C-alpha cells in the first residue's frame, strides 16, 4: 500500500498560548472557523462603535467566536486600574453559572488598548461583541487548537444571518462603568 499526501492548503498554523506580554505571532490572521461564522461591522447600538454579526444562520449552542489576548495571572490584582484599562478583561475559566465574584482569583484574558483596532489584531473577534441584558449568546470555555484554553462565545438561540451578537457582561453594579449602570437604570 502506498500513501500519498498533498501539500497543505492555507497558512501554516502553530500552537501558541499567549502570555502576559504577548498575544500571538500572527495578529492579523483570522481564525478559519470563526471567519466562517462572524464578521465585524458598525453596531446597531447607539455609541457602541463596532459589533459582531452572524455571517450565516447560527443554531443554538454553536461556538461562534473566540477570545484570545494577553493573560493576566490570577495573583495579579487590578485594583489600581480604571475601567478604560480593564474594560476588555474576561475570566479564562468563565462559566455561565458562576458569578464574577466566584472567579476573582482566576486567570484573566485582556485585549490591550493598542490591539483593540481590527487593523492591529483580528486573529479572534469575541472582544468586539457588545453587551446586552437580553443577550443571544453566552461566554464559555474552549480549548482552541492554536491558542489553548481561552474564553469562547456560544449562541443561546437560533440567530439568523446578519443579526448582531450580544453577551451579558455580568458586571457588578457597585463596580461597573457608567454606561453599564445607565443601561441598567433604563431597562
């Protein structure tokens, strides 16, 4: 028996877990799975800037996006940071049934300000998903083949193509940005 292999198609990808100072080597290379599921466009929310939209119909409980970034160790506090500095932080071991208080001593993922623009970083796009108190997605855990254990975004209902995706951020009302408190008051 003779086995024949063809040359690979596309870019060569390697396993590379982010660190506290480094995200990945290919900042502008889109995740191929995520690229089939979502795209970034102007949000339908007032003052929100960009948002993430379904590129095709999404079934409930479908992984739709990934959240890579720099890793903040569990023992590294953020008491001295203002909301602008830490507004993109998310717990790596996020769980739908766990409150942020229960995760406080967990590793976090962050998207530093200099990488928040798509022309600087677009390997993963979950950091572009906006908040809603009536979300159509939730955060989850995922062991990514390139980035290792990272947060993901999972649809919670059928989402038609072209629909904007939203997650519930679960900020505490006594420690949240003003826009979140205002949105809570207006609901």
